[in-house]
C-alpha cells in the first residue's frame, strides 16, 4: 500500500511516504522553500500545502500521484470545535477550518492525477501518537504521550499501542494547553512565538525557579491524567522583554520557573499513564516532546524503563504518523523508521557538478573524514554536508557545523557565525561506545533529544559543549549506521585525544537548515567557516580567497586549474571560463586527488470514538463541543 502523509494546517508543513508499512521518504517544506517552519501558523496561511516536499517524496519512489492508494491529512475538521467554544482567542479560526475541509480539493490541484476521494483526514493527535508508537523500535506493546499547542479540540493525548492497534486513553480539552502556555511565555520573553520555544528552555538554565509556586496556581496536573494550563499572568510575574532588549535575571528566573512547572506536570502525566498500562516503553511526540530537559527528567524520574522520542516530534512528524496509522489500519505491519536521514541526497557526480557551476576551488582528498578531523584539530570550523538530510529540527551528522570542543571560545565563535544569542549552547557528538564514560543520562541518544550530565573530569576538557548547568544535549553515533561520522570522530580523537566533536545545525539564525548543495555553498560563502566537506569533496576558504590570485570575481580565459582542483583557476570565487569549459572531461572543474590527477476506509483512520478522542473526563457530548 502506498500512502502519502501530509501536514499542512498549522506550521512545519511536511510530506512523508510510506510503502507497505516502510518509511521511504520524509521532508519538511522549509528545506525546499527556505522559509523557517515553512510558514507562520496563522489562519491565513492554512491553505498552503507542502507541494515541493510531496512531489519530491513521490519522485524518490518513482511514483506519480495517481499511483497512490491514499493521501492522509493530519487534521480532521469534523472533530474540531469553534475557537469560541474551546475558549480560545482566535477570531479567524473559522477560516482555518474552512481550508481544512477543502484540503482534498487543494491536494488534487497540487498533485495532478490524485483523486480527491483518496484523501483521508486523520485526527491530529492520533497522527502524532502514531509517529512515535509505530516508528520506535520494539514498540509493539508501549505507551505513548502527545503534548503540543493544540489539535482539533485538545492539546494532549495519552494512548497505548498493542500490536498494530493504537488505543486512545485520555485527552485534555482546550483551552488547557501546556504548549500554548509555553508559546505565550516565549512571546513574553521577546522571542518569536511558535518558533523560538527552545530558546526559553536554554535561558531557563541561567535562572532560578523562584516563581514556580505562583505559576503552579495556573499550571498543574489534576491527578486524573489531565491538567490545567492557561491564564498565567506573565506581566505580573516579570516585565515583558522587547525583542531587541537584553535579557535580565528576572527573565531567566521566569523561564526557569515555567520550565520546572512544565516538568513537574509532565511527570504526573507519565505516572498516571504508567499506572494504566504498566508498560516498559514510553514513546513521546508533539512539540512539547522537543523539550529535551523535560524528556530527561521523564527518563530519569519517571516509571518507564525506556523512553523514545520521535525526532520529528513537532507537527512535521504528523505527516509520517498519519501515513503510518493509515497503513496499519489497512493491515500493513508498521516497520520502525530507519533513522532521521529521510530527506534528499546527491551523488558524488552531482555534487561535483554543483561545485563546478559555482566555480569554487575544490579537491577530493583520499579520506574526507581525515581531512575534516585535521581541520578541526587545528581549531577550524567545518560545514559538513553528507548523505540524506534529516527529518526534524536536529542536525544529526548530515547537515552540521562542526568544531573543536576543547576550546571554550568556540561556543561564542559558533554563535557569532550563526548569528545566535550567546546564552544558547552547542551540542556534542560522540561514538555510542564512548558516551557512557563522559555523559550520564539516557543512552544511546541518537536524536539529540535528552540532556546529560557531563562527568566532572571532562568538563574542563570539552568546555565548548558544557552548558552553564553542567549538562550537554548529546548525539550518540552508531558506527553501523553512520560509518563516515564515526571515522571522523576516531580521526579527531587520534589527533587530539578527545572523542567528542561539537555538532550544531548547518544554518544561520532565522533560516532553515541547509538541505541542497546550493544552500551549503551559500552558507559557506557568507560565514567565516574554514572548510566545506560536501560528499567526498573539500572546499577550503583559504583557497577561495587566496591572496595571490585575482580574488573574488576574477576572470580566466582558459579555465586553468589551481592546486586545489579549481573550476576557476587562481582567480578564486566566481572566476569565469571562456574556453576549456569546466563540464568537459579533464577540464578545469574536475576535482583532483592527492597526487593532482583528475578523477573521473475513513473511520478506521480516526482510531477510537470520535476520531481518537477518548473519554477525557470533560463534559463532551458525542457530537458537541460543550465545555
């Protein structure tokens, strides 16, 4: 069965393709459009669809829209209530719901050949739940917890997977929403709402939770698997911060207080769920599940022996979850996702073509991993572009910015390169087998969704990745799945004695992660990064701006080759060629090796009563939205 999953209504539009229960491709629209989060989550943008990511998913599998058995849309307007009935201040929500109802027609227009009758709505939180419960390894019997800003009429879902069935257990109706409370705090602290919540989590480490008792009056568990979360008088607790103003201790304390209350509430929800299921494994999804500090407390203090978080836990992940749910409901056995590297990739020949077109000097060293390790050991910064791009917000060794962890100044240096706030940390990557010697926390941690205490003897050895509270948000690297990254880590340790490398996302502030080669070249060309490792090729900043050449925009009439195998000769960036074109065999654009030689059924989709909304302890009629 061929199912294309679509997320579009709120934010992070994405597409995912599942064939016979196997995840074949998944990508976020922002990687194609270059608009952070794809769009803003306002009703006026609800009609926008992830057209480019959807077309790419089909192209990846060699399919046409007419070949699909089903297209799922991760929101069911039949489950929705009016914003007024839900107690939400969202006067244009009716427009959003109208766009959702017309989604089948919009999709048929965007995907010519698709029959609108083949589009099925899937409850938003059931899609989130399936993205975790069906994607995790060994989750045939497991519990799942979903928390975000909002779905059709709730902000939370507790459920259980038994075999291929996903059973809803409890939902919390709006306006109670942990996600919306955190969004309000984000805006109050001067950051971009529904985008910069991770900055609040980072800022919290700099404060004290002295306002937690006051916040708990408005945000607290109810003891029955639900919670209260709305109406926090933020301005009474701390003055708002303007976006361009410095943060104060009071702002950090407010963030710390809200973070603490969130964690305490989540722990209560987790304990309630375990009391119902007694499972060993808990899977998490929804935007709140990207809070790696809270995830770590759940893993450390909660009753489940294992916790797994969907790497695309935000709304992008519902594209995959809806497709997996539909596939499972149709009788296909869901296969755990193979990892987060589900996006686009380019062959070596294609990468070389992009480098020649850009007319940048490049080389093909014997081992790109060793070349990168050498640059890092010399305290250079490396842009790392390898294999398929990641699905979700974390850079996991495919679109990364790498640096030496042993120099404390590299934190400020990387934040300057990326244009970020200086209070934000960067993360370490480490081989799985070495991680337990240095970091204390849930292991393995391949998706960078937990924080770990850094062992005291290591804090002074890798200061660039140690946050102000002595923790680090690590990525463990399994050499079986990431052999190139593993080799780079080993080569770096051989030169420095350190088994850790700094890994942060390859992008600059306010922009999506790099996805295609052109993005990588633009990012590299506009930031003070020393080396671009793109596939097997290396582009050195020192070669691009060599003092002895003609510099930027120099012209060459013969297409001569520099010592690095340039497509622009000694002229540096954007050197032109009038003869001996770089596309010909052995031409000026051919990379050189080390010797200098050139190389050549609808109801089933909704799962449970009223589309996956279980008895939630509220006064909800079968068809109504009465609160």
